[in-house]
C-alpha cells in the first residue's frame, strides 16, 4: 500500500469544452481513518456525462469548484474501518473522487457482493444498469408491441435500456453517432433499427425508422434530439428524462426544444425526470432481474475499461465526445 495519494484536482472551471488541461495531478500523504470512518482504496473510477454537469453548478449534488479534487464515484476496497461492520477487502461503491485513497463515514457505505468480473458492479449492476432499469420500467412504463426510442443508445445506460425494452416485447430504435455504432446496436444488441444523429435530418430518419411514432422515449441528451423525438411522439406517450449531455460540454444551446409545452399538452404526454436513488426501495428486485437476464444471456454487458490512473482526464473528455461503447471506467 502506497504512502502517497495521487489526486486529480479540477484546476480551472472550463468555459467551453472540457480538455485534459483543466485538470492537475497532485500528490499528498495517504489519509488515515478515524473512529467511525473507512479508509478506501480506489479500484475502478466510474466515468459519466454527469461529471461534466457538476462543473456547471449544483444539480442533485453540490457544484464542483476550481481547486477541488475531481468528484466521481468509484468501486473501492476497504483498507480499514474501525467501529463498523465493514472489513478489510470488502468492496463498496462510493464518491471517492479521482484519487487513490479516500476516507468516508463508514455508516454511509454499503458492502457489495464479490463477483467476477467485478467491473459489473459499476456497469450492469451499478448506477448504469439501475438507471436503465428504473428509468425505462418505472418512468417509461413500456408495453409489449410499443415503440421505444432511446438516445445515447450506445452508452452505458442507453445500451441497457434498449435491451430491456426488447425483453419486454417492444420495437426498439436507438439514436447514436455514426453508422458503426448503429450497426453494433442492431447486429450485436438486437435493436430493431438505429438513427444516426450525426447524419442530420432526424425527422426524415424518424419517418423511415419510426413510421408509427414513438410511445416511449428515454432521453439522455436533450437539445435537438429531444425536440425531434417530441414531434414524433404518439398521443399519451411517455418520456423518461435521464440526462441532457448535449448541453453539458461547450457553449449553451441557443434555444430550448420547440414544442414545449404545446406538444406536451396536445399529445397528453407524460414527462418524468428521475435519478436512480429515487427507487432505492426497489433495488433488490431490480438487481435480481438484471442478474437473471445476464445469466440467461438475454442481456449483453458492454464495458469500456481504460487502464491507468493517469488517463482519467482524457478518458472523460473522450466519453463526452462519444468515444465509448457501454460503460466507461478507469482501472486505477
């Protein structure tokens, strides 16, 4: 165990697009845990579009400021935890930030099961999988035979959303960037069709791939894609609002999506925003279902694991640019 603690600090708040230059690598002494605290060693850092949103101001968590250790969730191993039920070697998911070691209140940490590969605890059995499960099934409420459309479909959440929708008997169309990702969604994950947002003219592509309209839209991006889906929604359609990555990095959009609130009223749409912790009471059932689908081969898990703590800044920049397929994480 190292005596030093590598940390990435958010050196300056980005005014435009995020770059690796906005971060600074520092070293400090390894922290020590007091009574009721746990010393954690970071194993895998989760990378998510929300990391960028935290730099814009308070969301469901406090805003990130220049000079702070970069925030982020991680799969971490307990080194020591006095006065708690945790033992050395236990695995937890915690907001460690981008550093080798972190000290957190032990009572706020929940022991995770040990399974292989352990990376599944960050992807399909972690925030990504649970977000997909609850966002689609609780907020979208799809019915067999309906058409489900999901944006950022090749990402950590979207790739799982589409597969669950297929399991529920729906026709599934994924929105992703580039023909290669579209082919992967259809050929490997079993989507019925893919729309390439980079090719433009989304409404024309919807007329081709979604001729009967959209019953459930799982929105990860907001902006122009949200607007195009809004115009294609069927009466009494449901929209699960998960994220707005199109507005996270770079200049603010010139205008909000058109059709709000008019189309919401005339089509009698239901829009529901959510975060995964809203459904903590149903977590056990969700994990049971996800584990069963994976074991039966009905749910494919795609992970994008990058090796090396020093690659964290560029890995996040790449995620925001759409480099990844499935859940991106960095092995520390």
